[in-house]
C-alpha cells in the first residue's frame, strides 16, 4: 500500500555563485525556470550529503531564502572530461 506522501523530484535550477579566494563556492541566488529570482540571504552550512527526498547526492548547502531554511544541492559531474563541473538542484514536489 502506498504511503500517500508527496513524491519529490530533482528540479535543476540556475544559480548565481561567488567563488572565494580559498576556493569555496557560495551560492548567492537561484533562478527558477520561469525567471523568478530568489536571493540567498545566508549560507548556513555546506556538507556532502544525499538528497533523501529526491535521490542522488552531492554537496548540500543549507541556505536561508526569505527567512526560511532550504536545501540546495550541487551534483558533481561524473565525467572528468566534461567541461561542466556539475549542476544545482532542489527537491520539489
């Protein structure tokens, strides 16, 4: 019998990012596919972690957007010859 809970998927999003001199990548805003832009007020934590709701893994950024805590994931590319380092996603229903 199905649990009846929401089904989550990965939603790939555009992200504006700053790179610090020590190499840390800090997301500053995410842009939805319809053009809506959400500024990231603060990055609270960065850690390697799975996306438990939608599957996959990568670097999980715990961010504050409009006063609410959210997770933003950076999924690394597996192809070392690919010029794309990876993609950003959020878990969404």
